[in-house]
């Protein structure tokens, strides 16, 4: 049985579309349009990530096309006017880039994206060298796991371990990623623990716990 995806390395794209620091504005726009991406890592040398240029960086040129921000505007958005006048990746990019390690968990990647309001993260090794790119859509791949695979994992890793004496009385049903646990267990106090552990299985959408303590 194949191991379910649990780290960034499991779901990231290893084909990286990137640009060099000297890439020109129109070259960057063309690359984004061709590959249908909203941001590109900027690489130097053998592949070290030094920044990332996004649609937001490029759109500053359009935003300030017919006017420049005043003093207050420049204080509120430092660097915006400079980027609006830039022509190459090295002056357009946001640096340092927000990156993540291949071994990071999928929840860690999701939280990092949310905290920095980004849709894609360059994946780098300890030396900052590009390994891949992970996107929001990559993180959602985990929810494509078959219901049968989820049920097998929950029974083996949760039910059999928590309830070694009464595991045969527990029913695990999974429909469209939603897990239902039902039946009688030897220790009713462990029912909330079973629900929490089942919810932590990668690919689970929700858990309904209907476990009850067997009568003595």
C-alpha cells in the first residue's frame, strides 16, 4: 500500500518555471501567460532562490501608469513606486521570498500561504536551492484519496490501536471523505481521541463520531 501524501515533497511540482534576475518585464509576463502561473521564483547561480515576482508586483506598473504616489502613499507602500518603474526581475521581485522545506507538513504549508497571502511557495533545501514549487491546488490533491484508502488507514492507525479489545465492534464508514465512526468500545473516554486522530488523517474532510461505551 502506498504511503499517503503528508509532506510538501509528496505533492509539490518538481517542474519549476522560474526566471533569472535579468529577465525583462515582458519576458516575465509572457512566461506567466504561457505556463498559467501567478508568480515565478527568481533564481541565481545554480538555482538559489533570491526572490519571487508575482502578478501583484507587475500590476504596479499599470496602477501607477498615469500618476505617481505622493509622500503619504510612498510611506504606506514603500517600494511600490520603485517597482512601478522597474523593468527587470531583480528590481521587480519581492525579496526575500517566502519559501518552505520539502519535509514540511501540508498544514504548515497551508498556514504559511495564508499568513503571507500567497498562492505558491518555492520549495528549497537547507542551502536555499530550488527543489520544486507547491501551490494551493497541490495541497488540495490530498482530498482526492479514495474513501477505501482513508477507511483502511483509520482502522489500522486509529481504531485497532486505541481499542485493541473492542476494535471488531467499531464500524468505519467513509463517504466522499466524510468519516463516520460507530459502534461500542471498551473505553468510552477514548471516543473523542479517536475522532481527533481520524480527523488528522490526510484527506479526511470531516468526522462524525457515534461511538458509545459498551455496557458492563
